[in-house]
């Protein structure tokens, strides 16, 4: 009888858990969309560019969009330093950060304004390594540059690591267009964001 009572209590609790999970996911989804639609760039210590794929040192279109956006922020005087992140993937001969550095130097940014972390293979690894670079120089306030649906998770991770972070997503498309074109990306980030905040990964 006691066992049956325990089972009944468990079953009654399941709808509550489901509702709480749904509410949590809804809040995360709203956070992803809110950050995707707003450029919060403001004067900071550094601009941090999250790495992306490259082809033999040539940044992919996604990575180019991030680098071009960071270059524009630098030209506006948002920050005096750009931190490039991203390690070396299997089969690559150079890191994402190195490819980004070359690209930005060719775009006219001075070498002494570019810092690199070349070990991170995930958002959390890259931001953790970037934090080490920044804190060694007494820098804490950053502008995070990445894709619109990625910046919310990046900000949660950065804040968990003790960085004061605002976000500046790459632009060019309306939020509605992004949702229609990348629904899977949106849903993926809405799940990854709270996990990143809870686990730091």
C-alpha cells in the first residue's frame, strides 16, 4: 500500500515538473530571441569574437560575418582590443583564432590590438581562455560578437565566468527571416543556453 501511494504521488508530480520545464524553456527561448534582436554594444575593455569554421585559413562566411562586425565595432571605438577565440579542429593546420587574426590584420586592424586564445573548442572553453588573457591585463568589460541566436548563451557563459558582458550579434537579416531560415539553430540554442548557465559548459 505504501509503495502504491508513493507511485501515485510521483505521477501527480509529473505534470508540475513538465510545466516548470516548459516555463524554463520558454524563458530561455525568449532570452535567445531578445538578444538576437538587439545590439547592446557599448564602450568596453575588449571585443571578444567567438570562433567559427575556416578553410585552410580562410574564414567561412559565418566567421567572416563575425570578424567584419568586430572590425566595425573597433573602428567605432567601442574597445581598443579584439580577442579572437577558437582552437584547431581535426584536420586543420591553423586555429580559428589565427585565421581570424590574419583576416583582421588584412582588414587594417593593428597587430597590437589583437589578442588570441587558440585552445578552446567550445564556447565555454574559448571564453574561459579569453578570461585568462583579459584578467592578466586587468580587463573585465567585454562585448561579445557572434551569431544572433548564439549570443545569449555566450553572455550567460561569460557572466558565469565573472566577465561583465554585453552582446553585439552579427546583423544583416531581420529576426523573422532568421527564425524562418534557422529554426533548428534557434531551438538548439534555447536548450543549450540554460544548460550552459547551470553547468558552465
